[in-house]
C-alpha cells in the first residue's frame, strides 16, 4: 500500500457485487468518485454541491478482485494542476492489498456557461501547486 496524501474508507455494499461475489468493475470508478468528493470536502473545504468540475478522463488498472462486502481504502493525490484542469491518482485497496490503481483528469467549469475556467487559487494552494496566472 502506498502513502498517498489523502486516504478514506468506503463501505462495499451488497449492490456493488456481481453474480460471483466480486465488486463489479464499474464500481471502482464510483469508489474513485466518492473519494474525490470527500477530498474536496475534507481538504479543500468545498461542499459537493459547490464543486463545478467535469470528468475529462478516467483510467483504471485492475490488479485483483475485491470479494465480498466490508470496506475498501481509497488513497488519492493531486499530481498535476494545469490552467483549467487537474490530475488525480488513486489506489484502491481491500484487506491490505492493492486491488486497482487509476488516474483521472477533471476540468473546472463555470456552472452557468459550462465553459472551462481557471482552477481556483485556493485549490492550488491547498495541494501545493503554483498560483501564478501564467499556467
């Protein structure tokens, strides 16, 4: 298990499982989303209803199945901040073993026009990124 800067625990729900008792592959994306929302709330002090981002890409690498219910640990980090986008990496673990890793790119958008806008300086500062206007 890595030591990425943010870590959260999520419940594996019965509805997450497929017919053979494994967490369905699509649910891994939901775990990343849930961790991302918690990160915004816990680390950036931004409520989920105030987050105005769109997911531009998501890539997952599956390493082992998650079987049965219980909890998963999702660790994440912001690895790059551009002008209007930022990249996050994820590690999903179950029972102490890495089950999947991933990366996503999010774009900050204006809630009314849905056009991309600059990543807020407060977010940049919270993740240790540069706040210059030249990004």
